[in-house]
């Protein structure tokens, strides 16, 4: 999967998980297997790819 260029520094974002918005840092972007854009987010040292629609600027 192609990964888009990452921001020079992590960008503060909020991620919707389980009906709540939690704070995190955007580390990169890619187009997922199903064609959806995804964002690599770090939250307390945990890394997860999430759908771009679940991420908003902080």
C-alpha cells in the first residue's frame, strides 16, 4: 500500500473511537486496501491506522 508523506512533526488530532473523541498524533497517511484513506495515529505509544473520516484536527 502506498503511504503518503508524513508531516515533518506529528500533528495533534482527535480520533473518534467508541463514540468518544480521544487525543492523538497523526504520523502518516495511506490509501487502504478497500480504497479508503487512512491516518496513522499514535495514542500513548499505541499506533493504529484509522479511517480518515474518524479523524479531525485538534
